[in-house]
């Protein structure tokens, strides 16, 4: 699978501190038509203000396609650089861009903010903070970051100007020392470090649970006779109402049994996995959650464990991959029961009796991609926008369509492997 060929829309040149690089961009990732102005500003301030002879370890949080971390590694090849992002496609693009620029020795982490980073280990923590993350997550990052800095470590962040006061206030609350700031019309940069009076966060996440800053609410839902409660998070649809494609899928599940080892692609807040278990009363023997977004995986995992007593670490696993095609490869990253991103090993079963797919893009090859990882007579349900589904089901060699339902611009189609 050639990710650049499939997902890249553009290649752009970039120059940092006398070093020339080139990056592949993607319409599915942040700043898809040029290198973001905030990223350029942050790198400019680093080149001007940071003494890199003192910097040995660096982590780029929310790395996207890897511009910040890869630029530093290209200029200072002896540094230990880690690129971290919750989006598996971002990690894969960072890897591709590293190879394209002949940069070796990068560490990659598909995880939420600073999870998996060793406390006190980083001389430099960097981030182009995403506004969409929400104030609670951004403020928690500021407080939490101090735990991961080495004794003389520095954290440098850039934010849109509308969040300048929020970030400045969060830094001041920790009593950290702001050592540099720069403002433009659209962006603000802060460099800060801890000191003897800094108030560090006492909660360093060492398990699978989500930090409270991600939790938006606990909400009750009902579809027909099915009632359930979900913890919900920011930036994932379905936090207050059931999305139309899930509501449509729930009606189909009333007549379509799902059983055995079942994979859910893009589980979101956890609606479809929970609805499927409620509708099939224990017939699902193993649940596999797969997505490019680790936040989806973590919140769905928590909701399943809280809702069903028979679900546990032995029959629930997570796979963090950029697209369903990656299910066929031996390079997929498996997460069960702990969040350790290492290649899957000792795989005794890589096929599924049932698959429930939330399709978030047009993909006319998805049926061919999934066929090799299903058992004979497997059930496949695909839900999404009607326009996306239309292309996906034009040709379905190896599958027999058994049901189809439309509702308000969304569609659910069920296939059985023949």
C-alpha cells in the first residue's frame, strides 16, 4: 500500500536554518496545502532563542506530517527526536517524510498528549497546539508538560492568537517561567520552563484510562428499545445525539445477527460497538476496535468495559492503523491490553466473523481490502454517507449484498461473504 500515492495531494519544499527539506502533505491532515504559518513561526523562534548544544532529547507533540521534529533532526542529527500524534496517518506520513528526506533514527508514538513519554526525560517539548482540542485539554497539556521536562528543559508552543490568553493564563497558574514570547497577527509563541515553585500535575497517566480533561459528559441514549449510557469526548461526533448512520445501522442490526470475532472500524464514541452487543446478547465473543484515531479507541474501550461485565482484556483489543487496508499487513500496531505501540506478534487469529465499518471517506477498494481478513460466510456491514457508500459497493466480488437501508443522506449496506 503506497500511502503517499493514495493520500498525498502535494509536495512542498521547506528550508529551516540553512537546511533544505521537502514534505508530502495530505488533505486528511492539518495544513494540507502549505506548511502552516504557526509551524514556521515556532521553528523561527527555536532557531533564534534555543541553544541546541544543550538539547539532547526532543518530543514533537501533535506532529502531523512531521515538519517540526524532522526539521530539527535534519539540522541536528545527534538529537534523540520523538514524533507523537493521536492520528495513525500522521505517524505514517511522518515516517514517509523522514525517509524521503534521508532522516534516520526518529522515534514514533501514536498516542495522546505525552502518554508514554518518560517523566523528566525531555530537554525540549514542542507543539503547534490545535485549537480544536478544547481549552481543558490545552490547559492540561501546559500543566502536564512540566512533569516531562529535564531539570533545564524547555517547552515551546505556538497557538492561534485567540487562544493566547488561555495559554498564558495556564502557564502562569503553574508558576512556570515564561522565558520568551512572540506575537504576530495570527499566532503567539511561548517558551517556558519549570522552576522550584512550579506546580506540576500530580496525575501522570500510566494506564489505559483517559485523562479527565478529554471527557465532555456522560450522556444517556436510546434507539428504539436499546438504552445505554456513554462517556463522551470532545472532537468526535455523537456526543449528544446519535448520528444518522448509527441510527440507521441500529435498525438494520435488529434483523441482522452479528457474532463471533467482530471488528469495528471507526468506533467513534462507542455507539456501534455497544449497540451491537446489546442487540446480540453475548454472541460477539471477541471485540476488536480499529481506527486511525487513538482517542476513538480509548473512549470506546472505556465505554465497553463500563457497560458489559463480560468484556475484559482477554476479549477486547485495539488496533491503531491509518486505514482498513492495513488490516492485511503484518505491520499493524496492536494495542491490547496496554497502550504499547509495538508490532503485533504471535497472532493466532487475524480473521473476523463479522465486521462493522463506519466509512468516513469514499473508498472503492474497501470490499477487496477486507475480503482476505474475513472468514467464510462472514458478515460485513458498512455505514456512512450515501455518496461514500455508492462508490464502495459498485463492485463487490466475493460478497453478496443481503440488506440495504437509507435515511437522511446516509446508508447502511450488509454483505455476506460468498
